[in-house]
C-alpha cells in the first residue's frame, strides 16, 4: 500500500510540474498570438511609421495612393501623412478606380473630405500629373498595392509619375508592398516594344515576379527615367511568399479583384474578355469563373480537366452576370478550383482555354482579339496557326531567361 501511495504521489508531482511549466509557457504563447504572426511582413508604410517619417521630414509631399494604402493597424496613408510631424501633405493623386477603389470608369479630380486636399485623378483627362498639379510639391510618394501583373494599370501610373518627377526634379519615394503572386515565378510573353500603353508600360512578361519597389528600380534604370528614386523596403518579406503568407489583411486592390484565389488566375483569365468571354465580372467570383451564352460549360470543363493542368480543377458552373459583359444573360460557364497555388501557371491556362474555344466555337471566339492584353504579335500568330500551347510557352523561354537575368539586378529580397 505504501508503495502504491508513493507511486501515486510521484505521478501527481510530475503532473504538477508539467502543469506549472505549461502555465509559464501560456502567457508567452498568448502574447505571440495576440501580437500577430511571428515574422509578419511590414510594408514600406509600416517601416516609414516606425522611423517616424524621418526620411520625409521637411518635405512637401504629393501622395499617390488609394484604399489599399493602409498600415498594419488599418490606418490610411492619407491620415498618417496628414498628421506626420514635419511632413507637409500638399495634394493627393489616385490611379484607376479612384481613391476609394470603387470607380469602374474614368473619373474627375475632387476634394478629399477628410483633409480638404485636392485629389487629382490620374485616370481621367490626364494619365500623369500635370505641371499645375505639381505646384508646391518637392516629393512624390507612391503607396498602392498592385497585382503583380503587367496589364494592371497601377504600375504604369507609377512609371508616368516617375517620369514627371524626373522632369520636375522632384524626389520619388515608393513604399514597398508584396507582389500578390510572389517573387519567384515569371510567365508569359514579353510585351512588344511598339505596344506600350497604360496596360503595358514597358516590355515585361505578364507575370514579372517583382515587388512594386523593385519594379520602380527596374523602370528607373532600364527605361532610363533616372528620377531621384528611393524605395522604403519591407521587412520579413520573402520571394516565395504568396499574399496569404504575409499576415497582411487582404484588401481587394480593385472592384473585381476581390479574392486571393482570383488574383492567382487573373493573369490568364483576364486576357479572354476582349475576345467575347465573360471573366465573371458582375458575379460574386470574378476570375474564378468564365463563360459565355454560346459556351457549353460542361464540355469545356471536361476538356480542360483532361489536360491535367497543374494546381487546378474545372467544374461546370453556369452563371448570370448582373453587370458587365452579357449582363442578365445565362452563360454556360466553367468554375476554376485551385488545388496548389504555387503550381498554377495562369498564362498557360489562358492559352489552353483560348485553344479550346477557338476549336469549338470559331464563329464566336477570335484569338486575334487577345492581342490587347497579351501584347505580343508572335504569340497571337501561333494561336491563330493552331500551335499547341506547350510549344507557345516554350517559345517564350529565351526571352524569359534574359528578362530573369536583368530583373535580378533589382532584387531587394531573397
């Protein structure tokens, strides 16, 4: 009996020690959980705040931003700059979709209700700051979340502003933010040099694998802008990070790019719209589905699944858009399911869809109309000639290897 009591007391003592150790560990664990993920990414805005805006003290600032310019606490860069000690906020500038990110067409300049400052439209009568807009400004600051895709207009807006900064001897600061698609994968054809526009500022592939700050350095050197450029780099961001890895709260960068999933397939699905395919605008899940009244969603999904594209599955998913292309019409549709985001090659997906639609619906689908966003004549020629998608992708390899070698000169992160 005594031996049994001794053994029991020994076990209870061990349990007490274990419980005590767990109690000691609990506050540290709870504190870590409360403060956010270990290694949470700090954006350029967060870093600038931590520095108490020291690099911009004494400056007269024009802030290029929109609803995505938020810090880790959800405060807007407009609010933070307006109250930053030693910083004079002179004017605001906003890209496509406006300062609130809700406009789906061109818009005019207006007054910001909170600060009383003028918000100049860079997606209206002018796509770049005019001489009048820049009066009294010695520094331009860019703080916008882009999509990591060549034809997303925010990057061209940044480049146009950099050009004007260079002309007017104005310093240009980029508060860096993550590339939604990470910094490793590059994909798609290089833009033809004679097809530059707001949806294609410079010869890049569709997925270029650079942060907005790295891209600014690339543009400044490779396009010989030569503005007085400063990038406030992020902390804790790594090239293999998709957006979900950052710990940053998701804010849709534009009205239809609503989800992280949509952002992954966006580069390949968006190119289809100009050829008469609904890409889900006017539905709850843009870019996660596509279709048209003339399309058999079940048949197209079946053909896509037979190809076994990495990281994706396709389902029959009819839909009726409430706005945009085919508003109010029932579309035979295909839903896109992501099973492995790192494996997805979205531009290849767009080509595979184009080939199927060209064969099945030649009267309804014209691949020549894809040129608007693909912006590479040779790729379109190959599509029209019936070249297999894997061969088209292979034809990009030399150009992509050359681009990759160049872009690495501007890496700020591993």
